[in-house]
C-alpha cells in the first residue's frame, strides 16, 4: 500500500535523542493507527486516532507520544527510547474505525543505539 | 480477548505449486484482512474479507464467518510470493483494533 506515506524509512537514534516519525494519507480517512512490529512477530497496535482524537492507547510507555495535527497527518514523537524499542513502526488508516479495511504504510525501521 | 491462529507456521513450495493457508478465530468478527509482508517489510493488503469469497489473479480467499475460519489460496506460486502471510481480525466494539495471527512464512523455491 503506497497511499499511506511514512517518513523516514530508516532511523537510528541514541537513547537520549528526541525524534519524530511522520505518517501522511490523502484518502480522506478519519481513522489512523500506529503499530509496532518486532522481528519475526506480528504487528501490535499502539494507538488509534478517530476524527483527530486519541481513542485507543494500548498502555504504551510515555516515551512514545502520538499527535494528530489534522485529518491527514499522524506523528509519533520519540524521547528517551530504550534498545528494546528497536522495531518496525507501521502507520495505517481506514475510512473510520467502523469502516475498514486498514491500509498500511511501508513503515519506519527504528534502531536505538 | 479474541484469538487468531494461523496454520501452517512455515511452508516451503516449489515454484508452480498451489497452497492453502488457514486462519481460525475464536469469536465473531466484523473485519478480516489478509496481508503479505514481503522481505523488505512492506505489509501489502491482499483481501478484505469478513465473509464470502474473493479472487484476485492467482490468489483467492474464502471466509466462513459462521464457522470462524478463513482460507487463502495461492495457485501457481512464484518466488515473489515468498514472505509472511498474516491474517488479522477486528471488532467494531474494539475501536478498529486489528488483531494479527502469528503468520505463515512462505518460501517459494525456483
């Protein structure tokens, strides 16, 4: 699915850095999602935004801070991450939470040194 | 919560062979999607199929919602079909959350 665009594709950061992941869609979808995927495992939901409001937080540590500035854009702000946070971070969108399917971006591969 | 089981966990095929992947789920669902994750990590939508049968080229899928399973058929497999196939289900009352199975890792040999 290339209709959901994620940047950057790769990110290497130290444990004291602050960085952000960006996700953009122009399909008019009103639900956006962040998933985390560790190697050899399925994706796991982190956050859901519905009509630009946070509707689900799957008990994610506060070092991950999501933001939805408008209906097309979703950010994930990262601060003081741990090595175990190294993973593929996937963004998805759908028409709304009741109107699927979800379309995924290509992901950001994050490495924490 | 809802459980999703995929089988087999691994599958090795010779190019040109056919295969069937299975997804069992423990409760009624509103959403069921099949994905292919290629070796570069891209998660590609194959089917949105909460019920019924769909076909797209060499791939087809069937979901029997009343019996809580879905099947993905791959015919005349090609090396580019290699990767991990995920089934994911969702419920409206869970706010759009998709729950993924553990996946089937497919390797197609030339």
